[in-house]
């Protein structure tokens, strides 16, 4: 530098101003260096780098992702294969439990229903006849038949007496030689015929008297029981046909909304084994019905122990970022789900608000609200540092330089962390550091 100044001096007075400027610059650099050294040595202004420790109320909050889905959903299909004759709903329609949604063709079932009803009527009429017994006219007819049989017996008895008398006389005449043996044989045969006819008329009288007795005593219990059994059989057949007819009618199993329509009138539809799973809809289903909305959240394993049924929940949809809806934990799954080596539990959340705004399939952010801690010390989470494995905060020393102080931490909620021990209300802690101190705490091995 001295050699350069000598060269500039020898060049004449025209360059003297340059020497003065150079000297002034050197003096300025020296003054700037002195000022910088003094500023670094002086205590820094920490008013904008620290915040006071304050008492506040903290509510435990557990965040998770979820999806809006129907609380209950089902695919409706017929019990028997057939042609879809009529469809009464469209996608988006609201339906009531038991409402007729669709009807399958069933003309043959209508004919069978008419026949079954006729058989029931016939069996019931026969039973009524058995229970009512015989009419007075029937009893009078049976009595007349008995009287007629009795008269026939009397007549037959008289013929026997007459035949015996003739036979006895003919025996006397034959012994005297007045008639031939053939005439005696004829008289004998006549007497035997009369006795046989008498026995026949007496048997007929007994049968007629028995029929009269049955008419007077009414229908037998066994006959009534048989008629009752016939009625039950006819009713069972009728009920089976009615069930088949009801199976042609597709009705809503609960109040809900038609979310999907899979078939049209005239389509051939068959039963499906996946009728209870809306996500497995097939071409055999007619429509899908859903009831209500809920949120299915995936909660990490480490947080599941802090959840319980009935816990309050905040729900915020990606499609509605400025609205927060309320919910309540309805069910915590008893078994974990492992996806891509990540273990989580499904939690179902009932929506208390937002049913009219949220739609099935929306992605949502779910926040589970836990216990609320009143009047506790909290510090910004960014103020927490670690030294030798110990958590703590940085507080100003007597020169307003950061000094490590160990603390005992509690729950963390958002950007705040509870401090159980180590600081007092009003203590100031660093949330930002001067560049020199920041480098030191980024590299703890650096010395002052």
C-alpha cells in the first residue's frame, strides 16, 4: 500500500486529490469496523425476539384425515330373477321406509293367487259344515228311514211266521201222502227265504238307527280336526303365493335417498349376493339407497388411546374450507388397519351439523377435541429446543443472550405446548435469535 501511495505522489499535483480520497476511505473503513465491533459487543434488543410465558387454557386436539360417506347404504335387487316391469324413482329422489320403488313382472303369480284363495274358501266352507253338524231336516229324514226299516222288519217277520205255518202243514200232508216230497221241499225253501230276508231287514234297521244316532249327536271331533287341517294347508299355500307376489315388489328398507340407478324398465334382473354392499354394485342391482352421512376417519395408532365414544369432533371439508362442522365419535374400530406398513384405526363420526352441505365422497380434515386444561403455562412450540437430550427453552441471561433452561413439557396443541415445570408466568423466552446466536444453536459445538 505504501508503494502505491508513493507512485501516486510522484505523478504530480493532479493526483493529490486521489490520495486524500484514499486516506478518507481508509479512515471510514476503520470507523465502520469499530462501530460494528461495538454493536456486536453491546447487549442486543430482544423485545422483538422474545415472548412472555402466559397462563392459558389448552384443549387437546388430534388431527386426522377422513372421508364423508353414507351412514347406511344398500343395493336393492329382486329375490327372484325376472323382467323389471316398473321403476318409480330416479337418482336423487328421497324415499320413505316401505315405499314402493320398483315392480317385477308376475302375471303367473296372480293366477296362482286366485286359485289359492279359492281353495281356502272351499276348505273353510267344509269346516263350517262340520262344526255346524246336521240340519233338522237331515235328522227327520234319518228318522223316517228308521221307521221304514222297522216296518220292513215287521213285514219280514210276518212272512217268516206264515212260511213256518205252511211248512208245518205241508209236513203233515206229506206224511199222510196228500202231497209230494217236492211240495214239502218248496215249502221248506220258502220258510228259509223268509228267515234270510228277516235278518237282512233287521241289519238294515240297525244301520239306519246308527245313522240317526250320529245325526242327533253331531259331527265327530276327528272329522272337525281333519277339516281344520285342510283349512291350514290351504292358508299355507295361499301365504306362499302371497310371499312370491310381495317379492315382485321392491320397497325401500329405510328412509333415505336414491344415490344410484343401475337398471331400466324391461331389463332382466337377477338376484345379487352383494345387495348389502353399495361399493360392490353390479348390473343385477336396481337402485342404491343411502341414509344419512358420517365421516370415516383414519387415526394413527399412537393417538387412538386418547379417543372415546361421544367425543366432540370438528370437521372441515376441502371443498368448504371456511366452514367448520360439528361431529361426535360414534364408533372406534376394535381392529387396526395396516396399509403400506402404517397402522391406523378407523373411527366413525356422526355429523351433528353439515348434513345439508356435505356430500358423500368429500375429503375432510378431522380434529378430535380432548380434555381442556385451564390456567396452564404454554409456550410457542417453535421456542422449544433440545440440549444433550433434554427439552428446554432459551431465556435471556444478564447480557440478554440466549441461555438454555430445561423444562418439563405436557401436551402439545397446534402451535402451543404446555410447560409443566421450568418457567414462571412472565418469563421471557426466545422465539427468534440474532444471526450469531442462531448459528451457535444450530451448531452447539461452536464456542462464544
